[in-house]
C-alpha cells in the first residue's frame, strides 16, 4: 500500500465518491454534448461552456420570474439551450466546419459576448437560485448529501438514456450516427446534412444548458461558471477517445471521481493538476484515449 | 519595395515615443503591444507555419518570465543574459513536453497542450517558495544603462524600455524571417501542407516538429521575460489559460503563416479594446462580436483578407 | 547483387489479406511495370516498400541491405522516392518551390544550419526540368492552381529533382489527358537512363505501361501471378483470366 490506511478513512473515500460521481455526472452531460458536435461536424465548440453558463442563468431567471417549480425551470433552461444551439449552428459554426483555428477564434468571441452579455444584463454579482428544498441535506448513516445530488444523478441518467434511445432508434438519431462516419451517409437515411447539423447543435446546447441548470442550485450562478466544466469536458472527451458518447460519459465520471478523491491525498489547489496529469499519462499509454479508434481521415 | 516598407515601419516604430511626447499611456500601450508580439511570433512558427495548435503556449512564456525574474531579482543578472536564459529554459521545457506529446495526433495534441498550459499555470500559482504564489515575483529591477563608446543610453525610463522592447521584438522578427526562408522553414511548411508527403520526401516529421516546438517555446519564453521585466513583476495572471487562448487569437487575427501576422494581431488585440473604450461596459462584448465576425469572414486573418482583396483588385 | 529484392511479403487488414507472399527481384536500373486488377495489393506493396506501412512478415533488401521497417524519411535518404495515387503536391507553394523543396537536403541539422547560412538552390536546374514538361510558364504559380494532370507532372518532376535511385509511381497516368500523358512518358523515358534509375510503375493504363516498361510484374490476390516482357504478359492466359475473372 502506497498510503497508510489510517490516512484514508473509508468514510472519507466514500463521501468523496458521492461528490465525485455527482460532479462526474455533470461533466459527462457536458462532454456528451461536445462529443456529439465533434463527431457529427468535426467542430470543437469551446463556447460549450458559455451555453452551460447560460443554462444556469436561464434556470435562475425561470425560478425568479416564470415559475418557482424547479422541474419547470429545468425544462425552460433545456429548451433555451436548444434554441441557443440552433442559433450558434446557423449563424456561426455551420460556416466553420472545415476550419479548426477559426472555430477557436469564434468560440473565444462567443465566450466574451456571453460572459460580458450576462454581466451587462444581470450584474457582476453571483446569483443564488432560491431552492432551499434542493439543498436539504439527507443522511445515510454517517454519509451526508443534498437532495440536489440525487436530482442531478437522476436527471443525467434520464438524459443519457434518452439520448441513447434517440441515437439508436429514431431516424434522426441514426442519421446523426451515420453522419459521424461520413457526412453524405445521412442522405441515405433521407435527411439533409444541414438538418442533421442543426439537430446536433440543438441537442448539444440543450444538454449543456441542462448541466448549468442542474449545478446552479448547488453552487452559484456567475459568468465564469462554465469555464471549469469546459476544461473537464474536453478532458473527458479526449479520455473517452473523441468519438464515442459512452466514452465521454465514462470519461466524465472518471474525472469527477478522480478530482474528488484527489483532495484526499493532494492539496485542493492541485486538484485540477492531478486531472490533467492523469490525462497526459493516459494518452502516453493509449494515444487515442481509453475507448478511441482511428479518426476518419487519418492514416 | 518590401525592404523599403519594412525599413519605414521600423523607423516609425523607433520614433513613435519621440513623435508623441508626454503621452505615457500611449507609450505604455505601445510597449505592451511589443511584449505581446514576441510570444505571438513563437506561436506563429508553430501554428502558422507548421500547423500545430498549442493552447497552452503562455505557460512556456511563464517559464521564461519567472526564470528571468528570479535571475534578475535574486542573482542580480543583467537584463539580456536573464532574458536569454529564460528563453533557453522555456525551450528546454518545450523539448521535454514535446517528446511525449508530439506523437499524439491532431485534436488530441491540442487538448494536451491545453492541459500542459493549465499544469504550468497551476504550478506558477501554487509553488509559493519559487514563484511567490498568487502575488508573483514583484520588484524586478529595470535594465541598467547601456554604454556604447562613451554614449550612455538610459534604459530605465519608459522611453528607454520601449526601445529595449523594440530591439527584442525586432530580433524575434529577424529570427522568424530567417527560419521561414531556411530549408528548415520549407520543411515545416511541407509538414503543414502534407505530412505524409513530407515524410516520403525525406523529412523526419517528428524531429522537425520537436525542433520547432522547442524553438517556439523558447521565443515565447523570451516574450515572457520581456513582459515580466516591463511590468516589473512575474505574476500568474500573465501566463494563465486566458492569456494562452488570447495568444492564439492574436496569431489567428493577424494572419497565421504571415511574417507580419503577429505584429498586426498584437496591435489589433491591444488597440481594439482601447479604441472601444467609448463603449465602456459593452466593449468586451463588442470585441467578442468582432472576433466572431473575423472568424467568419477572414479565415486566414487580416493579412489573408488583405491579400485576397489586393488580388481581386489586381484581377479586375 | 540485386538492386531490389522483395521476398514473401504478407499483410492482413482485419480479415482481408492484402498481400499473400508477394515477392520479386530486380537486378538493376530500368523501368518495371506493376499491374493487376483492383485489390491485387499493388498500392499496399508500394506503401510497405516506402515505409508508410509495415508488413506482417517478409523482407525487402536494397543492394543486399535489409530495409523493411525503416521509416519513410530514412528510405527517402537512401534514394527512394514515390508519387501517390491521389497526387500529393505542396499546393500553397509555387511549382518552382515544389521542385526546390524536393531537391533540398532534408536532414534536420542541415535545415537548422540554413537558418544562419541559407544554402544555394538549384533554381536553373529546376526551371530546366519544368521546361522539359512544358510547365515553365507555371514556375511561379501555386501548384494548387493547376489542373490535376499538371499537378501530377509537378509531383513526378519533384521526385526526379531529388535524383532518386528507386522511384515508385502509383498510377501516374490516371486523370492525365493524352497530351500530358505523352509528355510524361517522354520525361520518364529520358530521365530513367540519365539518372540510372529503377522506375517501378503501378498502372491500369495498359498502353501507357506496356509502351514504357521493359518488364511487367502482374499481381493478383496479393501474390505475383506472372512476370515477363510486355509481349509475354499480353500472351499469358492466366493474366487475361485474372482480369476477366
């Protein structure tokens, strides 16, 4: 044993695992949206974190001004995220499919617009979503966690399961999977590529906004709230092999667990460093990620 | 023609502070622009000419910046040797990072450079005993006066330091020019355009990528050292992820793969937010919108756009 | 001592056998055609000889030296050059620069020394070579602006600029119009003896390859089916069956 058992009380490990799986579920949701867009359109949308952040604000707005019922606010944010996704695809990313470097510049521009936009609209102070019932602490023996922990796990499970059914059963979903192999393949199913792109981005935006709306009640809502999920989401899709939805889900969960458990053996400030070092170490051993196969167009 | 234009630009840059006397703020902006050009040149060689995107390049600038700061502050080294050593150390770190990472393909490599940048900036913020933590290393002394044949040039004043920065920038531009027209530069361009073909023609692709990665990290390190000694502090915020992403934007906006791309990009990136000051709170929002428009309508940066318009004009 | 000796190459992709014991020996310079129906394994064989892929088993010797498994750039420095079926040129560079790049010493050390002291470039030789193919007026045109057939010529002229010992051309005639094709044949016929070159040509255009090569190797299902002069091959019953079957 590298670490004496004394320093690792089992309870602490389990408590961190609960936190880790909860955060990992949020990362997984985030990463799935990114990997869908990357798979179908070869677009790396770095502005995905901005949509996540928008989801947090939409949720706050819905709770404060539309309906204080949290599930309604969740649906409101998810629908809003889908709309944002549609707009981003139509106005920006459809034209940048072949140009990775300009995807980066456009994303940077969109992040600046989004973060300073909410700053102008809602002010610089972080917002608190008023939902005390979600923050109520449940006890399971020595273990304590909030209601929201369970809500997040359930919502992510439902979202990923529905996505799986959509991708494997529906004609649109099958077209999306076909498009990720070869964009012309979507036509075979009888769906125009442009429509596939629009749906992909809408789905991706919906998932990102849902993530923001789920994390909002636990932490605060602020302009930079999408930054860390973006970095963790990128790490997750790379770990997962940059091509598979399940790879992204497992990658997200693995990162959530790793960073939570890392606080037990490393100072909190080094938590992210542990995650990124693990990413590099993994790629040294498996250059295409944990579940990766060759990428289209590469020898 | 080109030589004359270059000479004119250099002369203008050199005389800028004399032409605008008593405008310390303008001078400060101009010097900051120069400090931004140097690391952008490093990234331009890597990205613009070789086609490798690095999203963590200011991390290497930080290695150079902190190393130079420590040498000047603790060991009392003069400016130039400290800058050179900072650049060498950054290049060496680039070499070490490049050996494992450059074997990865395309998007994997990009994300790993992001991770490397994040790891470096985490270290800058948290290795308090070495980097001074969140405060950084303040109190870097100004360069000493330069004596050439009895003439004493004071470099500690704002104008003096502007000239120092200009000299370093011109040196980096000269190096960029020499690399680009060398056989090494042609091999890099071949790698960007068709790696398989370059290898079939005899280019050791990995060795070339490693060499340009180290060179590019070294130039970024020199930029970091220059910036730290201008601001008189090496601080983590100068070398964090946001700074790295901004650097990529500088190179892309100016025009990747153009010699003057980093210059133009840096001017736009420093000057545009200043020009938008009138828009006060909304200026970063407007700046973001400008970036999106550039991405959509100037896919090879401003210089690419200019070249295209010129060609269209010549054709009609 | 044979110049090039390929022996018992085997290569599988998943369940598909691409090469099944292919081998041949070439004693000296000259022009050799490599033909066979689609999927016979010709391009895979080229890729393995040039180091782009590695064989599962088998050996390749160049002047008695084992060269299988060497990376492409090492082979290029031994004197191997190739063109690609899909035609690869530096499309952003001018035709002249395409040729000059091919001629340049690609070793890293040489390249880095060139930063301080740029080496002389064989501009006149490159222009002269472009002229032999009637492309001198495109010397300063980016290769990407040319037609496919013209790019094909630029690609092959570039390989010649490097003065290779062994040149492998993968379907040089495909996509090239008859006029350019005649030019190409003339260029190759002149260059091969002048450079003391072994020219190995994969081709589907029978008239082109039979007129060019003194020897034809026929591949079928990953192995060598026949090997002889163009006249022998034309008369070979097995070859006709392979193409028809």
